[in-house]
């Protein structure tokens, strides 16, 4: 059996399991089984599939048919052009979160705080894109912080990234000119309707705070004004129907220039705000 034979045989299995794009996932899993970068797979498709590689591919297919995400099988996820290590302890970085990165890079920043850092994908990406910046990532999970530290080292920003256990701002006493967060925001009643890849494989702590899904934003809105430099920016990812509520929290907290930014699909995805300053450039008390 060639690699191409194995690839073609995998497609109906994945389709029968309800996988949305069986061809894409089969290629990624076969490349992983062969130890290849996905963009190198085509060159090797005519070659015989070695028994060890065939066994790895079969195990990967079986896992995917159980709706385990591809990133959980391969151990990595691409985000903003870089590969991040992921484990069951962290949220799988999603393409929609790149909207948060794009918004953050609309203005300069020197010190960034990433609340609920998880894999570290947001903080590491921002530091990699801004070589003079430094930052702090916080999380309540020690296991997640270990993953984030490893990603920071692997992607060359370990000397500019600090990671700290903290429940939102509880262990943070510094001020930053940029605060970012992709907090848990799924309402409790929405959990049952999530895809199996999310509901069954992602850490629930990173998905939902329970209740209406807005508790994290309440905590961030309450703490951010005291941790932003004058004119500093706050950016949070949101669910597509949460923009108005989160914006109202930020306005009530005294933040200014509050706006809701769409993602590439036109859905509300980021709420942005700034810390006020007076005519002398000082923060309002």
C-alpha cells in the first residue's frame, strides 16, 4: 500500500464519523504519521507506506473518528504563522483569535499583560511580532503555565515573557500599556450544543465560567483601569452576541473609546477600550 492508497481509504472513514473536512484532516494526520511537514506530503504520496507509519496513521485516524481534535493528536496547532504545542490542559488556539492579535498590533506597545494565557499563543505571538516588547501571562492552571513557558522558549521569546499564577488580577500589581484576554465566555446553557471536539476535549475551565458566560468580563472590567497606563489599551475576545454587554461593562468602569471589532466573517469578535487621560496625560482618579 502506498501513502496515497492509505490517504484515499481514510476519507470515507472520517466522513462517516462526521468530520467536516475529511480530506484536510486525513492529509494532516498522514503527514504527522510520516514525520513530515504537511506541505511536503504530496511528494511522498507515491511511496510505499512503511508498517510503523501505517500503524501511526491508523491510531491517528481512530482518534479522529472519536472526534479528538487534530491538534490534540499531533500535539501542535498553527497560529499566526507559528506552531504552538498544545495539551489537554490548554485551549486550542483558534483562527478567530487572530482578530485579537490584529487589533493589538494596530498601535505600539511595550508591556503587555495576557490574562488567562493558556498555551501562551496570544502573548508569545505579540512578543514575537514586537521584538522590543515584554510581557506577563497569567493563568489559574499551573499545567497551562508550563505549556505557555515551553512555547515561549521554543519560539524565542522566553527572555521577554514572564508567567505567573493569578486569578485575573489577584497576583498582578504592575501597570501595562496593553492588556489582552481570550477568557472563558460560553454560557452554561450553551455547553451542550458545542461540537464534540470542543465539548469533550477542551478544558472546561477555559471554555465557560458558568452562568451567563460574562463573569470573566466583569472581573476584567473591574480590574483593568487600575492596571493600565494612561491611554493604555484593553482588548478582549468575545462571543458573537456578547459585544454590547461587554462594551457596557467597560464604559461603566470608566474606560474610553470603547468599540466592537468584527472578525473576518463579520461577526463581533473583539471589544477594545482605552484608559482615560487628562490634558496633562495623567490617568483620571
